[in-house]
């Protein structure tokens, strides 16, 4: 696994956490929730692409086409 992926996920998590706290302090709970959901979607898209690469690698290893 790439260590860069872990750093990217951690960076997204830190940014989302800071934005979430700032928006909650400003009593913008709806925007805070939307920011959290957007961060979750970004991270899931990164993970899903890596899972797709994993399945492609497994298919190539076992000769499944």
C-alpha cells in the first residue's frame, strides 16, 4: 500500500475536522454536516479506486479475464 494514500486520507480528515469545528462554533450545523459528508465521499472515492486496482491485480495474477 502506498504511504501517500494514508497521508492523503489523514490530511482530508484533519481539514474536515477543523472545518467542522469552525462551522459548529459559528452555529452552522448543517454546513458542518455537509462538510463531513463531503470529506467522507472524497475518502471513499480514493479507497474505492485502490480496491478496483486490487481486484485488477488479483485477476491478472490468477489469469482471470
